[in-house]
C-alpha cells in the first residue's frame, strides 16, 4: 500500500541526494520510501543518523560472472 503522507525531512533529504547523484533516481527513491511495507526504506531512513544520509561516489568490484541474456 502506497503511503500518501508528506515525507519527513530525513526522507526528503534521501530523495534529494538520490536526485543529485543521478536525475530520475529521486522519484524511484520516493516510491521505495512510500512502499515501506514492502521495501523497509522509511524504517531504515528513520534509524539512520541524518549526517549519514549523503550520496557518496565510489566503486565496487563484482566477483560474480553472469550469463548474458540472448547469448
């Protein structure tokens, strides 16, 4: 069930940080926050200190090999 209540200041900050990181991700983040019963995002945000709610740039390596679809 989608929650139509206004976002909390911390939730709004998360949406803004995702949008700054890549335009369009803010809308996806907001959908995940509003679908908290399925995603748990609002609960995670509520439990996270506000100073940790920032977008950071980094990289990750993936040690798994995936088959390509169609080939």
